[in-house]
C-alpha cells in the first residue's frame, strides 16, 4: 500500500496551484474587463502564500519521496520571489490597460510562473528541478509575446522560446549523464555518492554537472548564455521585462546555489573555475555592452547581466559567507530593479510609451521627485555608498577576497567603475539636458512603488539590513548544514 506523502511542507505551493485555477475560472466567467479583479486577487493569493510560508513547519522538511524540500534557504528565496511577483502584477495593471492588452490571462500566467519558481527553489531531485523550471519557463514564453499583434513582442517570445528549449536540452542531457554515472537523481543521494568518491568523481558526473550548470546559467542570463537578454528585454512588453528582471533571476540563482552547494558541494574544485569564468565574463560584458545603449530597457538588460556576475562572485567563494552574500545581494537587487522599472513603466508622452534614455531629458524640472528616485536607483546600481547597492557588492566581494579570489574581486571593482559611466549618463539626461517633451504624470500605484523602493534603497534599508542579513545567514547555514 502506497504511503500518502506529507503535504504540509508543500502547502503554500498547493494553495497557489489551486488559487491559479480559481483565478483562471474567475477570468473566464467574468470575461473582458476582469483584468483588475483577477490582478488584485492574484496579489492577494501571493500574499496568502507568503503567510503560509512564514507559518509553516520549522527546520528541514523533505516530502514527496525526497523530491521536495522545505527549509530556511528556500523560505528566504520564496519570500523574495513572491514579493517580486506581487509588485510586478501591481505595476502591470495600468500599463496593460493603456497598451490595450488588458487580458486576465496575464496575472494568471505570472501566478503560474511563480508557482514554478517556488517548486524550483524547493527541488531536491533533478526531476523535480526540471518540472519546476519548465512550469516557470512555459508561462514566461507566453507573456514575453503577450502583445501578439506587435512584431517585436512576438519576436522576443520566439527567441526566448527557441533558446530556452536549447537550455532545457542542455540541462536534461546533463541530468541524464549524472543519472547514468551516479545511479541516482536525488540531491541527497548524489551528495552521499560524491562524498564517497573523495574528490575523484567519474568524468561523466563532472561533464553532466557542467551541462546542468550551463542550462541554469541560461536562466540567469550569465555569460556566455546571455545572448537572448537584450532582445527579449527590449521586445517584450515593459511590464513583462520588469517581471523578467527580478523574480526569475532570484529563483534561478537560488536554484543554482542549491544544485552546486547541495549535491555537488564536494566538487567545489571542479565547478568553482566555471563559475569564476561566468562571473568575470558577465561583469565585463555587462559593463561594456551597456555603454553603447540608447534604449533604457536594453541598458537594463546589460545591467542585469553585470549584476548576475556580481552575485556569482559570492557563489564562486563556495562558502557559507559567499551564499549569505548572494542572498543579501539579490534582496537589494530586487528593490533597485523594481524601482527602476516602475519609473520606466511611467515613461509616457501624450499617452504613448517611450523607452529612450533621451526621453528622460529634463525630468528633474518636470517631475523632480521621480528624477530624484531614479538618481537614487542609478547610484545604488552603480554600487556607490551609502546606497544599498554598495552593501550588496560588499557582501559578495568580501567572501571572494577571504577565499583568495583576488583577481575576480579586482575585475568586479573595475566593472563597477565602468558601470558608473552609463548610470551617470541617465542622471545627466535628467538633470542637465533640456526638456524636449515632458512625461505624463505616473499612475498612483507606480508612484507608491517608486517611493517605497527608493526609500528602501536609501536610507530606510539600514533598518531592514539587520533582518535581511540575519535571514540570509540562517538560509545559508541551513543549506550547508544539510550537506
């Protein structure tokens, strides 16, 4: 007689899955004009999921025959993902209505993508990892081409789909190699098998691990798997780009950490070199690629590539402090990017969406508070103290220096210096260029999100730094303690 799995550890995910089906039915029966209702109900569902997470069982809980794990590491990442998804939905409502694509499927697809992300973060097996990853990806392919009558949007969706399918193939090929040479797909059992190998695993396992890492590197747009990012960021609807820039990145980087530190923690010597290369290349290409950009969405695409490079610096250290640093970095990265995209979504002239950096000319004269908030975000993204972005980079560079990865830390500091140029160019346009055509007044929800994110980035983050640091430390300790 088959035993019934313990459902309590997975209760938040089960609730969100049921909620997504209910939201879909509400949208279908209410028909056109149900976007706002479904959107706010989606936000409420995400908040309720977060409440269930916070009130779930403590400690490390494994269920579904070892496929699913709930722990402090997953909790920290899931709260960031839920926050990012909820804010993305809130920011999207006015945008979708003005762009005349106000369809209720949009928030439902974001909820389903979020469900996939939560499953990814709690994956304790290569099979559940793939299922969660594909649930996320399939929803993202659709919303990338949500403006189906616009060539740029459909092109973005198609590019993301084709390259995403390639990355899934790489990941599956790596998983099959690992299963063939190690005899298991379970993270816990893989850790035991590889620990018994005493640092000398079979070549097949190492090659499989590299293929899995390559598949996951695509999802975080790390170099050399970054080629889709600028085109998809530019072509996708801006509200979708805002979502892409935060929630999937947080989910994929935390999954990356769980895979490399968990089952492959004893092979740190083998994967550390690969991650160091990805980190250095991402920081350099992100910094240099953004210099020539005139479209702010493409600039933010290269910015995100660079920031993933900074996050990978912490992972390269292969230590508890390094993982803690990455989690702190991603929490601050979330606030910075949500704020920037709330302003980009507010960039409209006579009701028409605009995306060029030049369109921000003279913003300090027409919308001084919006310009000040954008300046705060740009300084923070550049890593200039005392903004929160500086402490994020401090959190990832310090463990790298402690691990004696001096060259990588130097590359990071130089890349940060280069990035100041294009972030300052945005500030220069707002404060020193003459107004060509003033921007429309932002939607109230966008203004609230901008104000909240700006206050978090500077100076209110100081109040939150302690709980974020404590939570990140507990999450990192839980991950390493499970090995």
